[in-house]
C-alpha cells in the first residue's frame, strides 16, 4: 500500500480533491494507494515519515527538507486531462521507483 500525503492551505477542499483524484487514477492504473488530506501548516517531519509521496497544491516551504518524493499536484485541480496527466505520471514514476 502506497501512502500519499495531500496538502493545501486549509486542508478542506483542494487537498481532498487531490486525494480523491489520486486514489481514483492510481487505482485505475493498478496501484493500491491511500491518501490523506491535511493543512500545510500541520505537517511535521514526524508526520511525513509515515508517507511515501507528498503532493502539495503548490511549492511550499515546510521548514525542513522532505525525505520522500514531492510532486506539485495543483494542476489536478484544473480538471483538464492535459494538465493532470503529467502529475499522475509523476506519481506513477515515484511509485515504480519504490519497487
């Protein structure tokens, strides 16, 4: 099971859309993933240690360097396949690199 951490400013709307989109698309591609949606301000190194991939809505200064792949998932929110597909491909590549 691949664990993804999705984050946005409020942890309410955008991060949940990213979470749902990634779980659906990666499932369609044959991967078993689960994602959690949180507020960026709540992320700590300890929290991030429990995840395999970090997908923020935009580049974010967390105050530490993540030790997991960081993939900007903001383009998913445009709901345009041409923009979302590269994000899904990056997530898939990160998953493949873990195996």
